[in-house]
């Protein structure tokens, strides 16, 4: 990845599995990462891991099956990331 680009990414299911793996990979490239998941404790732990790489993590508790929660999470991301 080019080092002069500002990278931002939003990942649903960011608490574990593929979502966590994607977040940690992007964290290596000075990325602003928004993580959404139902499990806030796992999100907090993942944010610490991301920040160890020098990237910035934003976490949002969100159930993607709930349209209202998704909209709130999206709006929060737009304001902060």
C-alpha cells in the first residue's frame, strides 16, 4: 500500500474471526479502523491490538440485524472517522 494515502475502513463483525483478522492486517498500514460488533469487550481488546500497530481504532457496539443500530453506528463513524 502507498504510504501517503489516508486509509479508513469500517468492519462489521470486528470482534472475532475474519473481521478481526482483516482489522489487524489493515492496522499494519496506519489505518483508521471502525469496528462494529455486538461484543463490546472483544472490540475493546481488538482496539488495543490495533493501536499497538500505530493505527487508530474506533469501536461501536452494534447488531447488524437491527437497522436502527446500523444507522446509528454509520452516523457515528461518519462523524469520527
